[in-house]
C-alpha cells in the first residue's frame, strides 16, 4: 500500500485502529492507515465502487428536510464570544469583503448570504438539491451537483472555500488541481478539515467523532497538505488550529450514546426516536456545556496547535 498523498510505502495501521460508521450505521469495518513519511492518515479500505458511494450518501448519510422559512445566513460576529465559541473554525470567516468567491459544499447557502452581505460576488456548489429553493429565493448563484471547474472561466476566483469537505474526497489532489485552475494567480483556497494529530484523535481513538468512516477518507497533517498543495500547483501559506467548541459537546454525547456496528447513533441519526434516557443525556451534557468548560478546554488545546480542526490557506503560485 502507498500513501495517496506522498506515495511513500512506509504505511502502518494507525495504532491498529479499526472504525465503523458510528453515526448512520453503514455496515462494515474500516482500517485507518498512517503514513510515517508525511503523517497523512487515510482509510485503507475505502468504499471504491461508485454505486456503493451513491448508496452510502443517499441511503445512510442524512438528507435533511429543509424548511426555507427557517433559513438564516451567517452573520458577522465579533469579540470574545465568537472567540470562545471557536467561530473562526470555518473557512468562510476568513474571506475578505469585495472579492469573487466560490464555496464548494455550500450546504443551504448560509455562507453565500454572508458573502453577499459583505459585497462579494459569491458562487456556490452543493450536491444536496435542497439548496435550490434558497438559491431561487435569495438570488444565489449555485450549481447543484459535484464541483466541476469547467463550469467557470479559468482564473476567475479570488477565493475558494471548502468547509469540512476535502476529507470526503476520494482524490483530494485532483480536487486541489481543479481549484487551482479557477483561482487567479495569488488567489487563495481556504480549507477547514479535522486534525488527526490533535488531542481528540489521540485520546478518543476509534471513538473520535472525526474518524467519521467511511465518509471521511483523508485526514491531513500539515506536511501532507503541503505535499498535496505543491502537487496541485499551490503553496501552503498558513495553517491555523481553531475548533468549534460545540464539537466537544458532541464528542461527550457521542461517547455516552455510542452505537454498535451496523446500527445508527441515536444522537446523530435524527430519524431515530429518542427514549427518555437519551434525551436526559443530551440535556445534561447541554447544561454542562453552559459551564463553558468545553469552550475553555477547546481554546486551551487550540493555543497549543492540538485542537481538532485545521484551517489551511493555500495560495496559487503566480507563474507570470
Ligand atoms: Zn505520505
């Protein structure tokens, strides 16, 4: 086996970690491999048939029923509250005003509303067709489907953002190449993605919420992202470790309500009915969250670069 990023053959199974779909109950076991050269982690036996991938995302991964009246774009945030909550863990928060920007995996378009309020020329890509109604109502420019660089003129965008998306891609280097094609020289791609070398992965191991198999295929280190970027004609300009404090709340609930293999989690799978004890656990952990201990721990680990979430800033090399 070779590292999908640096092609090294120095691959070990990460602390013999075997994981399964502990959110939506897709059956099977998945092995986390670790590259000793670039510290990239990846699922050694990912789902490869496109038919199975379609099944995975259509039958297991939740397609939410979206109420358009409840749609709220992301708003400007400032101050200590935003810092404490870890709001700057999202890539879109780092995009300046008055630029042309594409958000890949734009969900229901909350980031597009934010960009628009900041006078940006904003575009979105989203596989979930729920976005269509929001886009029509608010006049957002959205492509429903997979990201396809040929839909845009070359060197068109100042910024491209991907929040918690790159880890789902089968071939992330190709995705970065495609992004490079549509970025202007010196344009910036901003990616947020889980940090497999942080405290969460080390402590919680196979029960870490971000070993989200088989959906998360790639877990980048600083070095593996640098190598992937270089192969795609980009340079790794800057790395930040900032984590949303709610992730730790979810982590505690996930540990307490951890399901068996092949069964969906009563916490993550909203289609499952919650019993009184489940609701009680969620309620108690919610009250604990109000003590802000989760927030303070998250800020503590982030300061030391050991938090659960990376933000990578990749710049397109100006060859002129
Ligand atoms: Zn490697």
